[in-house]
């Protein structure tokens, strides 16, 4: 069908198909898969050439695809010959189960198949699943037994998100706030009709703001966003969307209370309305928005492929400093904003000088458990002999006096930029041991977002309508979809040559 569409719109293709030998048109699904495999193989070859003999980190994640097959995504992080940090998706492996030994065998099989030395692994990053990160029986422990320098890195972005969600749940009012928010979103999404009603209310509010000439161009018709526990940024989007659509949401709930036929629906809307228009809810809504504006930037930065550990730790420090500054100096501004918001929406403001009666239940003295531990003081003895250590001391002395004083050096902002600059200036050859240290540190990942993105891509490629895709076909499709920057420069002639060389063809191509 797709070929018919192409020939219909492209006369040149139609002419070629028409003149082709009827017994060798090379348009069957099997041929298409072979050509796709050629593309995929060339992408993998390019990645292997980038890695060369460099040390690398493996990043692994597992999930089920649309046909309920357990899939393991594998990616590599390394520093290429020009000093650039690269994170590349390298394939999917179908596993019968997610036991640590099964995952290990799958990884080792892939590495040996592509002649990648296990002893060159210098880091491993997985998600939070116990079979991957378990200290004794997990995948990381099994790999550490074979390669003692493959240090385990738990995805910093994932840890931060889980810590923030967990910490918020330990504070009763915050946990109650998100329960109310989820209940509100449940009411909105109960039916398509309700969703449309909210959009109509939002459209009416936007029109009113435009008429007042204070909101032109600032709003778009939307709906409320559902928070997801493993994505702290989704909580920020939920809070932001509710703040943006507060008036339409209130109007929407009032309409249900007044017009709904079912008494249960009216009761649910009334309960949500009472929670939404309480001072405590509005206060926490603004508090979360201000706090998340600080933390969400860190969450997003930690997912960057080029992120390095030192820069990540600086980001953590600056985020903590900003939160502390908000805690020390942000009260007056926050309270003024909340009171103004309440007055605008006719919400009763509490007397801040009145005696506060705490709720029964948990104590409110919560310790800050958002910590990001690191294991990066470990030295790599296999990569540095005793003689290297002696030479390194002198090399660092010369590096400090000759390189650090360079004006260009002082402009560098990250280890990644330093790595590229050392190669570009030739200093990577003059200070080989220093450059080796830089590359080893850069090889350790900050997050495992690359493999998570692979599963997002898998949902695009393997859908309900394509749920019978074979694993090789799925992997080849993902290689081109994810690593398109590598695949796009390939010439068609090179693809045809490789396709012809796969096996003897009925009709020669050259």
C-alpha cells in the first residue's frame, strides 16, 4: 500500500518500478527489513568507531512493549576521540524475565557480539528496580564481580524525582494537596463532555482577559495535567496548569454542582470545590509552584546527555542555595501573592496572627531527605600504574602552571568543554594522564534518560496496530529513529552496496 502511494505521487519511482524485472523488484516486506537492517548495522558500526578503545559506561533499562514482551534497552556513554561526551542507544534485547543473571547474560552477549571488552566498562547506570541495583544479587553486583571498576550510578534525575515525591508525601498537608489535585483531575477527565466543558470555561475566561487587555497572547485553551510519580516535572506542569486555569476550573465545578442530574456527581464536585477554594490549598499551590520552579530546572538539567558529574554537583549546590534563599527571604512575597490571589477569587483569607491548631497525626518536624550521594572519589587503579601516579603528580604541576593560566582555559565552564579544548589545542597529547582522568570522570553518567527515551520511542514505533513486530525489526527501526543524526548522512549508494553484499542477488546492482 505504501509503495502504491509513493509511485502515485512520484513518477520517477513509478517508472523504475515499471521497468524493473518482475522477478526482482526488491519491494517485498522482507527486502524492506533487510535494507532497514543495513541502515541499522551502519549506525552501530559508526557508534563502535566512535567508542574505539575508549572506556565506556553501560546504561540499561527494562520495560514491556505493546505486545507484552519484556525488553531491555542498552545504551553507551563514552568520550569520543575529539573529547565530546556521547550517549548512544545501541539496541533492544528481548529477555524472558528480568532476573539479574538473565539481564547480565543479555548484556554480555551484546558486548561480545560487537567485540566490546567487558574490562573497559567504567560505569553502569540503571533504574531503581531492585533486580538491577541490588547490592548483592542485582545486576550491578554481578558486573562488579567481573569488572571491579564498573562503578554503579543510580540515575540522579530519577533519584531526585523519587526523593522529592517521597518527601512531599511525608508532609501531610502537601500529600493532602496532591490527593485533592488528583481528585480534581479525575472529575475533569471523567468524560469527554466534562473535558470539553472545562475548555469552554477556559475559552470564555481567555476572551474576558483579552477584552480587559491584560491577558492577550498569554493563554492558550488547555486542560489540567495529571502528575506522575516518577516525573517531578509533571507535578510542576499540573500545578502550573491549575494556576493558569483556576477561574475556569472553579466555574466548571460550580456548573456541575448546579446542573448535574446525578447527586453523586454533584457531591464529588462540591467536595473538590471546597478543597480547591480553601486558603490552605491555594497557599500550597503557590508554595509548590515557587519551589518547583527551582527544582524542575535541576531535574531537566540532570537528564541532559552532555551533563557531567562535577557540573551536576554544582547544580545541586546552587539549587539547594536557591531553596534556602527562598526559605529565608521568600515568605513575605509568597504571602502577599497568596492573599492577592485569594482576594481576586473571593477566597477567605486566614488570620495569620491567630493561634494555629495542628492536625492530629504525624509530627511536622521533617528532616530534609533530598540527598544526592556520589561515589566518585574512587580511584581507577587499573588505569594508572604506580609509575603513572608518579608521573601524574609532575604532570599536574606543569598543567597548573602552563594550562590553567591560559586565558582560553579560564573561559571553560564544564568538564565536557575542558575535554574538547584539550583535544582541540593538542594538550591531550602533552598531558595524557590528566586527559585520561577527565575522560574517566566524563564517562560516568549523571542520569539514564537515554534508555528511558528509547522506551518512549518504542511506544511510537511499536503501536497497537504494529504489535506483531519482530524484535530485530523493532530494534533496527529504533536505531534509525533514535540515532537519526548518525543515519542521515549515509549515502544511498553505500546502502545499496551493503545490501548487495549481504548475499548473492538475482539482478546485480552495479
